[in-house]
C-alpha cells in the first residue's frame, strides 16, 4: 500500500474539510462499514477479540484486527492484555467511545423503526401485487434434461 504524500491536494482538501465540517471529522473517526458495528457491540461492555468475531460473523479476521487498531489509534477503544496463559486481550470503549454510545444507540433505534416501516410497506405492496403476478407469471427452473439438450444443440452448432 502506498503512502499518500502529505503535500498532496487530496490530503490538503481532506484537512480543510475536517476543519470546516464536524460530520467529516466524525466520519473520519467512525466511517466505513465495520467501525460503527464494532463500537455498537462494545457498548454492552468489554469483549475479547473472539467475542467480537462471534458477534459480527460476517467480518473477516483481517478487517476486525485492522479496524480495532484504527479505533484504538483514534482513542475510541482501549486494549488491555491480561498476562495469563494464554494471554487474553480485552477491548472496551474509551471515554471518547462512551460519548459516542448515545449516537450509536440512536442510529440503532432509527434503523429498527425505519426497517419496520420499510418491511410493512414492502409486505403491503407484495400482498397487493402477488395475486396478479401469480396468475400471469410462472417461473420455472430449467430441468436438467432441458439444460443438457440446450448444451447438445449448442455443441452441434459449433461442430457443424
């Protein structure tokens, strides 16, 4: 990965945007797909790396480690290593991270309300459209013999 020159236009523009827009500052800290999710799970209390991985099964090991390191660098989480056999690493919210908790909880609350509204809307639309669609459209997966005959026809055309 190449390092961005500190004198580049992009770097300058980003620095100016952070000074003029508080949302840009926040997005630099918690932007991306995984960081808010990691912080959200840490609101409940300290977690080991494996507990976070289990809580967020779709995140890869690499992404989890990378984002934990970035969140720690941004002073949003703390990392404590307990010297046992084997050593245990525990992640928790820092004071700055704890201040983000109400924002993340508000985002979660909004998502639950919005997704319920969306699901209700979608279910109503599906129930209105479904009887019409079922009578007009028949979706049929091609059978294996049908696929084989198509392959034979294509093969015969190529050979001829």
